[in-house]
């Protein structure tokens, strides 16, 4: 079993970056459609030509009307045949990686165990630091929320007092005005 070439091939960076629409984090135009077209050419897949020729489709609702997002843009979706094929690829990649791991565990159990222990040991300081930083951030967030709530309550109290004072002054003015009318 040549496990090292399989994983090293997956972990080797590619030479170009995709820029278009993504399906399972893979570029639709430069990766998915060409791969599925190649699969059709070899007889390994049978994706309909219209799905590969027009992989992006306008979205429609149940009544047949064009769907729009909240921003007013039309909804664009990937053809169902392509999303189904990509989902199957994803499941197969997952199964392949699990099979690869199982093969390594069978052939190199001690080395795998050593890697797990080394990973755990190397990760502990990072986990501790993240836990400490999270505790500090949560405490600061709680303090900020408490301060904001106290300020909001103080503002509401001040507004209520100002409103009560304004009402009292208005009543006093009305009372004074009534006195002036009675004495006049």
C-alpha cells in the first residue's frame, strides 16, 4: 500500500487559484465542470450535457416565478445534476480518506499512536492560551454589557426625571396662568 503518495499528492499546493462560483469549495468552471466532462468522456459518469453546458440556473419558486434575494438580486443555483455529483464526490473523498487512515493504522500503528500523542502534546499550550483568552474576553464582554446596561438605565432614569420635572413645570405654569386669569 503506497499511502504516502496519495496524501502527499492531496497536500501539495496547486499552481493556480480558482476565482469563480464554488461548489464544495471547488471552482465550478475550472474544476468541477471539466472534471465531470472528463468523466463523461471516459464513460465514468453520465452528467447530462445541458447541466454541464449551463451549470448555473436561475432560481424559481413553487409558482414558477423568478426568486430574488433580500438584496434584490436574482437567485442563481447550480444545476441539480452537478450538485448531486459533487455530493457523491464529497462522500467518496471522505470514504477514501477514512480508508487511507485505516490502512495507515494497520501498517504503522505505533507511528500513528506517536503522532496522536505528539499532536496532543503540541496542542495543549494552544488550547490553554485560547481558553484563558476566551475567559478574559467573556469577562470583558460581560463587564461591557453590564456597563452599557447601567448607562442605559441611568439615561432612562435621567430622561424620566427630566420628563417629570418638565411636567411639573408645565403644571406650575398652568396653575400660575389660571391665577393670573382669576386675578385679572
